[in-house]
C-alpha cells in the first residue's frame, strides 16, 4: 500500500472529470510465502487500488465520497491504464467502483 505522502505526489498528474476516479493499483504479490518468485505473466491483475483523486457528482447518493488514500475494489475491465512519466495510474468511472475496503487484507473470491 502507498503512503498518503506518495499518493499526494501523484495528485495533479491527471485531473479527473465527469465522475471519474484516479487510482494507483495495489502491488500484486510476486513472491510466495515460501519465497518462490512468480514470473510477471503469472501474477493476477489487481482489482484493488488506492484513490489519488476523484471527481464525483452523484445526485442519487450525495453522501458518496472518496478521499485520497481510500482503498477500493473496482471492475478491472472498465479501467483505463495511463502512464505519465514514471507514474502508472488507473482511471475508472465511479460507477465501476464496487466499494471501499477497510481491511489491510482482501481475498478475492473466484465465482467460476
């Protein structure tokens, strides 16, 4: 997870508009608990990230608020990847964010 200071450094690189949210992906595990390294092609794409900046105007639920540093679970198929300099960010519409995560750990359920 990124610190609030690291997130603040990314703020301003891309200004979201029209209910879009800028995220940084949580880092995927590249090493198993036993110490084995997983090749990049074998690493599952993360669908959790931290909010950098949000432009949300939800008339149906005005209490919806995402703050920098909030950890969220989102639809990875709806995300757009963007690289600005060395920074890699994700832009996603707020409707594709399924919720916030209040725990340091999350286990993804496989619904197949």
